[in-house]
C-alpha cells in the first residue's frame, strides 16, 4: 500500500507559503494518545483507536484512509500522514459488548455534565432516578440522569410530573460507544463530526 501521503518532491519540513506562513505539518510524537475514528465498511462509526493501530490496519490493507489529519509521522525514509478517519474494508458486526457501560461517569458524559432539569453545567452533579428508586425505578440508562444538587433537593422522591419539573431530553443508552458524540472527549477530532450520528 501507499504509505506516504506527500509526494516525494515536497519537503514536509520546509514548506513555506508566500506570505511566510509555516506550512509544515506538525509531527506527531505521541502515537498512543492520538485517536483515529474507525468506520465500518458501511461508514457507521465503530470505534476509536490509536494512530499505531490505525496505521497497522492500513498497512495490512484491512482499512482505507477516509480523511487525514494535519499531523505526520516521520521515519528516516518516509513521511506518513496521520489518519483521522479510516474505514474497514470488510463489514464487521457490532458485538453486543460494545454497549456503553452504564456507570456514573458515563451518565455524566452522556448528559454532558449538565443537569437534565435546569440545564446548569457543573462538575458537582449527582444522579437522579427519574422514576424514584424508592418506588421501583430502575437504575438504568433510561431512568437515571445527571442532576444538580439543587434540583435533586427540589425533586426528592417524586416523579418529574409530580415535582412539576421537565426533563431536557428523554434519557436513553448512548447509541455510540464514544463520549465524543456528546462533545466531552477533549481531543475529539472535528474531522469526525461528519461521521458521527446526528440528533444525539
Ligand atoms: Zn438543576
């Protein structure tokens, strides 16, 4: 496969625009930290992996480049554009275990650290059982939301209707594995936006 995304006659380290702006692609130094979005053959987002893993998939021709980022990897003999989005050549079924784990942290992520009643964004939120746990409400994606302490104290052991409080959206299990869908992955690549589900 063709690894180098830049033609041989371009010196990736020295390119300079007419206005003097430095065009040199930024070298990537941390292979483990960067992330690449993997799409299924159907273009459905599947997974996020390290650059190292993505390059391996590309080298084995198991995936193709969809979009490159502005980073490069250098070796003594080549310069390789760091992929931002790749697509598997073969369709893979999504295993069930890829469901997002239900836990406190992921509920906060799903709800974007925002109280689902009043909309305040905070890192001091608690969890609210929409249908109160004391009255049989399950602890599940569908019945637990992020809630500020003030709203939690107001709602007490009541349903939203009884407390005259309105949920900002109906809680549900995230359809997508990655919290980047909810805008909380700090290093989520803007290039992924076109491939992530709408109507989060
Ligand atoms: Zn609130």
